[in-house]
């Protein structure tokens, strides 16, 4: 935060504590001990007596505790506190403790092949928790994905679905990029290529447009998607000869993808999770695939 706002927080916080203490101190004594204030309700009269000593000192101790807390922890603007405590430090300490406690268990599972590990119920419970924490926000709690986020429960995988490919994907992340062909194809060409792409997936199309689109497809698309539209996992290029579409399979969606291109990125989890945890997570993701 800025220095000005930092001083605003410091002055406001310490000023409030001082004001509380002054109010408390001014009510410590009374000018009419043993006499009533004149207030009466249902025959009960209110005496003008000072608050009990234990109550007064309880408030004083709470104020002193608050001052000590603010001096030790970073509670006064940009002041870091004498204790050197930070949220990041606390998180790293907790992570180090967890790694020390559970590291040997993760290492034990890391020595088991993925296809064998996914049969281990205890390992899959750990994998499920890792998935819920790190992957479910994009792929959904059941791994079924959504628009722009792949479904992990089928056998259609952009970068390959064997154990090592899944592990590589999680460890290093993936960057997918389809160029925008609108400027090169123009609007007529976009419609023709879209028609041919729909033909590849077995849909009824305009034969004349599809025929014109094939020559354009062979020029602009075949290098990545292949002559039959089967895709290339090595490049992350999806298959176009089925009805599994990451961004939707309507004519308008297909034309939009051709015209404007697509881009997507999955983050790398190697640094965040480490290889042992990724190994368990890979086994869990592999277990999601429909048999």
C-alpha cells in the first residue's frame, strides 16, 4: 500500500486504541458513588458506581495485548512487525512440514507404474484430493471439462493419453495455438473450409462448398490436422473427423475457430507439486478415462 494510506491505517488504529483507553479511564471513577443516576425501571434503580476493578483491568489487558499483537505481527500499515511473520512464510513452513511428513509416502508411490498405481485405492484418494485442489476449477470435479477445457473422462486427448504423455502434460503444461485464417481465406474461404471440416465428421453438408473447401483445407490445415482430419497429438492438433469439439461443433463455432484462431494454455505444475505428487495425480487422471 502507499505510504499515505499506510500512515492512515497506523494513525487510525493506534488512535482508536487510545480513544478506547481514555473512555475507559474516564469511566473508572464517579463523582456520586453510592447514589443513583435517577433512572428507574420496574422499581429497579441505576446506581452511579464505577465499573468493577476486574472488569476495568480486563479491558486494559486486552488493549495492551492488542498493542503487543500489532507490534509483533504486520498489523500497522507497511510496518513488517518485529516477529517477521508473513503469510507466505507461514504457508511455506506448513508446506515444508507436510513434505517432511508425507514425502516418504509420495516417494513410495512414485516407484509404482501409473497403470498399476491407479488400482491402489489409497493412492487414488490422494490423487482425488490433488485433483480437486489443482485441476477441478478448469476440468470440473468429475473431470468432464467444459467449453475450452478438455474432458478427461474420454479417450480424445489433444496431446496423447498414455501415462507418460499425461505426466508430461501436468509437469510442463501445454500451450496450444491455432492461427487465424480469416485474413488469408476471406469470408467465402472460411465458409468453404468449415463445410469440408463438417463433412470430415460425417455430417450432411453442401457438397459444392465442401469440395471447394477441400483444396483450401489441403493448403492451410492439413499440416496440423492431417489429410483425413485425424489430428496430431505431437502438435496438440485435434481430430476433426469425429463429434468431439473443445469449443463447440456448430457451424458458427467452427467458422469462428477458422476465422479467428484459438489459443489455450494449461499451466505447468512441476514446481508447485513436484514429480512425486504429479505421478499420483497422473494415475488418478488416467483412472478417469472411460474403460
